[in-house]
C-alpha cells in the first residue's frame, strides 16, 4: 500500500515511521492540507490519510475516486470534515480512530479549567519577573461546584470521572441516556437544567447539524452569570460572536477553548511573524478571562501512539480485505 499523509507534522512522521517498521507500507508525508487545490497530490496513492482540518468535501472525494484512491484513513475520531454521503456515492471507504485516548482530552479540559480558575499562566509570568503580588489571582474551590457536561461519550465520561474525583456535582446531557451514569454518580439531566444549574459547562458532543451553534444567545441566556464555558470538542458548537457579547457583558465569566470555528486558517502552523486577519479571533484574545489552546487536547504521547497504531491497523484490514471495524459506513 502506498499511503500519502496530508497535514503531516514532524511528530506524525515520527510516530508513524516508528510503528511502520512492523507494517512495511510506503508512507509519504506532505505538510500541505487536503483541499480541492491539493487533492491532485493524491494521484498514484492507494490510501490518503488526513487530520481534522483537511477538507474531504464532495469535490475532493470525487477527485480521489478519479485517481483510484481506495481508502480514506482519518487520524481522528471526529469526521465532520468528511462528506460521508459523497464517499459512499463514490465507494470510497472511510476509516477513523474512534478512541485513541479519551483521557488526553478530558485531562486537557481539566487543565483549561484549572488555568482559568487559578490563573497559573499569569502567576508563572509574574514570579519570573519578581512580582509576588496575589492581586488578581484569586480563584474558587472546585470542590462542591456543579459541572455540566454536554455529550456523554468516551471523553464526556472520562471528564465526569475527573470532576467527581475533585468533589464536584456532575450533571450530564446526551441524546442517548447512558446506563453508566448512576454508577459514577453523574446526574443525567435535560439541557435546560444543565444550563441553569452549572458553574462550569464543558462540551463533549460531536459537531453535527443538530449541535451546530448549540451555544448561542438563547442557551447563554439560561446559564448562570459568571459561568465558565469550555470547548474541547469542535469550534462550530459555539456561535463565537454571541459568546463575545456575553463575555463583554460578563455573563460568561471564563472561556476556555481548544477549538475554534475558523481554526483551519490558523491552527497547527507557526504564524508568529504574521498579522492575524481574523478579527473575531483577535477579539477573543483581548479578554483576560479567555484561554485558547490550538487544538492540542489530543496531543499526548499515548494518543499519538494509538492514532498511528490504529490507523496502520485500519490500513492493514483494508489491504487484507478483512472487515473494516472502524469504517464510518
Ligand atoms: P463519542 O462518540 O464517544 O461521544 C459523543 C457523545 O455525544 C455520544 O454519547 C453522543 O450520543 C453524544 N451526542 C451526539 N449528539 C448530541 C447532541 N445533540 N447533544 C448531546 N450529546 C450528543 O465521542 P468522544 O470520543 O467522546 O469525542 C467527542 C468529541 O470530542 C468528538 O466528536 C470530537 O469532536 C472531539 N474531540 C476533540 C479532540 C481535541 O483534540 N480537541 C480530540 C478528540 C475528540
């Protein structure tokens, strides 16, 4: 199998090349993202391997099928960037890595909550400059606070366990009621209750037509004043201008983001010498109570190892004509 990787970074290359010593595929790494103008680079390959900000829309899938690409392998769990109907239409199987480490994302969620609350980023800089003043660094005890989780899948549950361990009351909402809720003391509830009672709200559902802009004026209006909102899931779950208004009026007290609706033009690249043209993003950066990380919640050694391993297993299953257990249709 000849496999071409789009949006490949040095760390992708390292993990895949190490593991590929036991698989022996021909792997080619391109740092450009996949989109309509770059799809031509897939010509001559059997499989195309992509990440979260590559665009596998209908036009791209049609091109891949024309080049006789036989497999689209996602290095991610989320697949909102792939037109599955088009892939089905062009008989291009799509495989993903459904669970590479829910702990990586759940633990990053905790990192965002703790940093926003205890302001360790500000303390770090102050102390290095010899400023030991505590003014402006006051936080609150997480113990006893109510945390609301939207989406109770693998990551939602890993996050619930962490906050239960900290002594929080944990509320959860999902379109499917998960039987394990009671086992870990998670209160399954409706969205309205979760919005009105939570001190911290964290999003762990996928981006679908139903969850697009789930957080907007009407949902924010139901939340407690001063609420902490965390999104490590997908940027478009949040209507960013609505959140900016709520930050300006101090209805949202803290915002922690690992994802952003227009992140495709920004994240995973070093733009430190460039002028950022996205005024919505730069407005977010101007708030002292907003913390943004660049889609790094998944980025642990364990997760990277598992992504490489499961992707190579997916390719092997395809090459050996075995059932594709991680296929999306
Ligand atoms: P999962 O499939 O195990 O769980 C998702 C849960 O969301 C399911 O229980 C599903 O029923 C629920 N859900 C679906 N629609 C919903 C809705 N309208 N309202 C409430 N709940 C709904 O997925 P997971 O592994 O827990 O991952 C969750 C999401 O995290 C992924 O879809 C992806 O977008 C995101 N993610 C982000 C990173 C990162 O690095 N930031 C890494 C991995 C995953």
